[in-house]
């Protein structure tokens, strides 16, 4: 739902990947953003209207994205898709980060545009800080880089967060990215990215910056 800049790009990307895509928007003119190569379906109407959803094929849909410019419309459409039509994968774009957190607690995945943009700008403005790459809408978890003490080189990556509410999500290494396994060993130059419980963020950063400790 929504054929603005985000919705049209999302629809084109999915279409190019070979997925069957339908786009609902109140303005027929907005469909011009899809380009002549778009092979999906377009439906003019209100995104949370039952008839518009049915015309778009909601009963066969495996996923639904509500990405219009209105928070209320997006959340209503997302709830209708999930609760009335049983769509398994549903996501709503929400501009107000406070409301996004509320809906996330209710089990409705949201993308808080303002919060995400702010975090990314802060990351570029303050490159010297432990870089917080992402924070979930509820504020419970953060994905971040850490300053790694040299004594960790040669230790298993999983030992870095042993006993802490944190996990090594990936490691930047030699211009590439690896997803660590149980046997992955930290090497000189590695830049680990961790997923950490928000309340343990400072403790985890301090732990990684300190001398390596073998798990008990």
C-alpha cells in the first residue's frame, strides 16, 4: 500500500526479483513511478479498504507492506491484512517513533523512518563513538561495532560475548563480511558487529575493549 518514493521502489525491487506484486494507491498518477517495465498489478483505491485489498489479491498474499505517507492509514492497513486476511508477513512504515514502539510491542513490525534516519546521521556525525548501527523499535536491543582489544585475536568469536546478553552478528574482515560460526576465530583487523541487550551496552563495550578472558 502506497506508491510514493518508498513504495514504488519496493515494488520495483520485488518485481525485478521475480515476485508477484500488487500496488494500491489512491492516486492513479502515482503509478507512473513504477516505470514501464513493471509487470505487477496496480489498484486505485484506499489501501485498507476491503474491496481494494481483494482486488489486489490480498487473499493470496504472502506479505503486505503499508508504506503510505500516513501513520494511521499504515497501521490500520497492516492490522487488516494480518487480522482479517491472515497475511503472515506484515510491516508498517511509521513516522512517529513513539507510536512505532507501541505497535512493535503489540507484535506489528514497524519501520520508524525518523528514528532510523536520525541514527544513521548520528553514526556519520560521531564516528569516534561505539557505532550504533541499529536499535529496535522497543529500545530493547542495539546492533553496534566495538573497539576490540588486541588480546582477543586468536580467541573464538563466540568467547567475546560469553555470559553476556550479546551475540556476534557479523565480522568485517579484509574488506568483506563473515557471519561467524562456533569455530570462527578473531583475527587482527577484525571489526565485530554485536547484537546486544540495550541495558548491557556499556558493559559489553567495556568487556570487548578489555583484555581477553577465557570462558569458565
